[in-house]
């Protein structure tokens, strides 16, 4: 997986590319745990994310939980396969998806 980050002031934009699974989720989790200080808007672009496992979902939920305390989180460009996972797990109702 490849992660591209761009921070401007209190906004952090993160693009996830490839597969968010048990191998790559820890890398994204490091960002969630260490780089969200002072962030009021987290935008996660999933246009090039092809797959997410339960480990990936857990990390996305961790990011949402963190942002609920300090701002908001938006998921953008969610592909059909990843959206199916969000819908099947009920996360589509908990996340802001554009």
C-alpha cells in the first residue's frame, strides 16, 4: 500500500492506494495515532484503494473516533468494492462519505 499525505494548517488529506489489510493497516494506524494532533478536518481519499480487510476497517474506525473528538472526517472517492464492504458492515451509516 502507498500512503500520500498533505497537511495544510488544521487539515490533513490522506490518499490510500492499494490494499488496506493486516499487513498495511499498521502503517496507516501510525498516522492516525501520531499525526492527527491539531487536525480539525481529515479527508481520506480512497480512489485508488482496491481492498480493505477488517484490520483496515478497524483503522478507519479509529480515525473516525479520534476525529469525532476534535473535528470531522470525510471519505472521498470510495470505489464500488470498498463501498460494498462499508455497506455490508453497516459502516456506511457511521462514516461521512462523499
